[in-house]
C-alpha cells in the first residue's frame, strides 16, 4: 500500500467577520504547551502561539537530557509528565545557548535532525488533517477571523491571532482518570472502546497517527477528537514500522499510561489489551485501509 494524496477539496473552517467576544473581553488563560506551541483558552475557544525554531531546539535538548537523567534527578519523572516553571526556566537558558551558536552548527547535529523531523511531520500532519478530517467530527471545530490582538497569561502578555479551535472538555487521559477515581469503570471501558473506533475511523480515511497517546485526544460531549495532528501519516512504510514496534508491546494499557487507573480492574486491562493488539496490527489496519 502506498501513501496517497486526497483528491477531494479540503473542507474550510467557519469564517467569522470578527473574533468571538470572549477572546477579547478577558485575559486568556495559559492552558498548556507542547514542543511546538503554547495554547491559551477562553471558555469555549483555544488559540495558540507557535514556538520559534530556537525554542523548539532548546526543548528537544531538555527532553532528551531529562529522559536520560530522570531516574537520578529529584522529581525527574514528574518533570517529564508535566511541564513546569523549572522547565520554562531551563528552556530560556538553553535557548540562549542555542541562539549564541551559529544555526548551521546545531542544524547539522542530531538535535537539528530531530527539529527538522518534528517540523516536517507537523506540517504534513496538519495538511492531511485539513484535507481528510475537517468537517468529519474527528477534529475540534475551527474558526477563522480577521487578525485580532488578545491578552494572554504569561510572558509577552498579548498575541495576534486569526483562528481558534473548539475547546475540548478534557483530554481523554483526564476523562479516564476522573472515571477511575469515581469508580465508574463501565464508563471508562466504553471510552476505551470509543478510542479504538476513533482510530479505525481515521484508518478508513487513509490516515494513521504515529503519536496516539491519550493526552493527544480530547473529549467533546460523547465524541473523541484529535487535538494534535502532528503524528498523522498516510505513508505505509512509516505505518508498518510503527506496527512492528507495537507487536513487541506486551501490555498496551501500561504504555498508554493506564496502569495505575486499571490496577484494581485487571479484567478491563486484559480485554483492552486484547482488543488493542488485534486492532493496532498490520492485519487490523489493513482491514480498514482504503483500496
């Protein structure tokens, strides 16, 4: 099977004459951050600030170091799981060093290669999502409007934006944690089944996510949506490589961060692992992949 380009015209976001009032009448709260962006939110909408290349390079360096040293650093595992002010301070320090070095120097290192890979996958994933997922309900709703200056929490204090996306109620991981804490394990298992159905919906459109962790999916009502499109691919060589890696994962629920949530329900963990292994396999994906 070969990666294929969509022949359909991409669906367009809703175009508004002006930004929603809630984006301009108050300071937007810093909601979260990733390697490539920082996101801010009002009650119903999320806007983002794209990071500069030096910021991304600095964060790649920090995460690589933390992964190597997490077992010896106090609170190292916690730093990997939840970005903090300490990470932001480290990023400023490392970014200053990156800026001092000629770009051509670090660009030729392994860090530069990772930065290029991240950028290329991000651009490709966004393009694929717009052409094949926009308007399907698998992505949050997106709106565009004339460039508008909004107030945001944190450094800079303001941002000029021209688009926003629907704010999800919670990440899928957070929703599952809430259900586990409340002892609502039947509902938790239903959401796990929805996750597999969601992934299969993407496969039927010729798309596969290489970055399918639970914090990359959001909950809107009774549906799951993809929050970050950076891991999307339609290249079967990449998909096969990922599926080959998946075959060696003994307990998929543990890799997805569900170990603590399902510790008291090994029966649910066992059922989910069996369904995951059957679905996220070469035969499982091929059954849904378009001809």
